[in-house]
C-alpha cells in the first residue's frame, strides 16, 4: 500500500516513445487507436504499449503491424457496414409502415367519409335546382372525389339541356358537398325565324323561341338564310357567314354602340347596315375595318348637316371616301 502523501504514478506514454522515428510513432498511434488503448488499466497499457512498440520497431514486426492494422480496419468496416445496413432497414421500415398507414387512412376517408350528401346550385334562377341536379347525373351517395364525376361531362350535359346556361363550374366541397355554379346567358338579339321570334346571345346561341315578339331592350337582328336553329346551340347559316355575323354583332355590342343601336341587318354580307340613335342608317358594306367605319360615322354625325336633329344615311363602304345624305324620312325599321 502506498505511503501517506505518496502520489500515485500516472501512466506516461511519452516514456515509451522516446527514440522512435515519426513514422514509427504514427504506426504506433494507429495501433493504439485500433486496440482501444485508452480504456485499459495502467498495467494493461504498459504491457500493450511494450508489445506494440516492439512491433513497429523490429523488422520482423512490420508484417505483423500491417496484418494487425489491416485486420482491425476490416473489422471496423464490417461493423460500419452492419450499422449502415441496420439504419437503412429502419428507414425503409418507417416508410413502408407509414405508407401503408396513409393508404389505409386514404381508403377509409375515400370510402366512408368523403361521400356526397348534398348538391347545391348557384347562379341561375331561371330553372329549378332539382332539374339542374338531375341533368348533371350526380347522385347522393357517390364518392366526392370519384373520377367518374367528370366536370366536362357534367357541364356539357347541363348546357345541352338548358339553353340559358352558358357555363358550369363544378366545385367539390369537402367533406360531402358538390356545388354547381352556373353562369347564365344574356339574350341581346331578337330575330324573326320560321314564323317565330328567336332570342339570341351575343355569340349567336339560340336561347328561346317565342310565338309573339318579346318585350325588352333587344337589338333587332336580320339574318341571312338559316339552315339550322336549335335551342341551346349556335345558329347555322346556309352560307359560311357565321364569322361575319359575329363580327358585326360584337361591333354593335361595344360600349359606344350598345345603348343606341336598334337594328342590325346582316342579311347581305356585302352590305351590313345598322340603325343607330333613332336618326341614322349606317351602310357599312362588308365588315372589314368595321371599327374604323364606325369611328368615321361618329365624326359625320357631329357635322353641321345633322345639327338640329336631322336624320340621314351614312355610307361607309369606302373608308377613303365616306359620304352622307340628310333624309328625315329615312326608314330605320326596314
């Protein structure tokens, strides 16, 4: 037993490395790290360092050093590979189990929670909600997110059946509601066709047939010969002039023309005429440069010839030489 006051001698590695070359020291320290030298007792450290110093300093020990170091590195690599393998399997297991749980939760949510319990209709008061829902083909109890509910098919079915519906937007409201948002057509033209009156949208879609002339702020429209006019569809002229009709219609529905245009005559594609303001008959010729022609017409209307409320006809087929005549007996409802 050590005497009182005597200090315990600490293990000093420097005492065993004196005289070693830097290369030998480097080899020694590598071996020390591989043999977990720090965790041993002092007595074991002394025995181990003596053995390892002998290995790195003797010629016969060099091969032993290389074999020991290579073996330890191999063992370390095996342990590292095993650790990485276990870590990867833990990660794979997490994703597999987590994915299975998410799939199961999604299936239960899709099958038993997200089920249509209500269908609502907004945006069009002209038709009954029940008729709209019936035409849509959507049924209570169907899956809310079912791909069988195709928005284009639903929209097409409703538009084909109800002429005053211009557009349908289908909204799926979680957890149990389908909302059908309708955009309504506006009748802006009225025309005599097949001994009846037909109301037309700005896009020349037939909205309604009536036996008597309808009241309302409609622009009278004189059409060329029509091959087909079906409620809910665009009119089909006998000649290919639908673009001419639409161009002229768009012009009279502009902000400067809509309120004061009473009649649009497109029965002759080469002489489109407009009754404007209760005073003027505008003869445009064809619809090319129609905006320029209407601008010229407004300038002529401001001239002294039409001061004091005079009526007349303005000829605009040649934008290079527009002309006008005063005629207070001009027919504005021809």
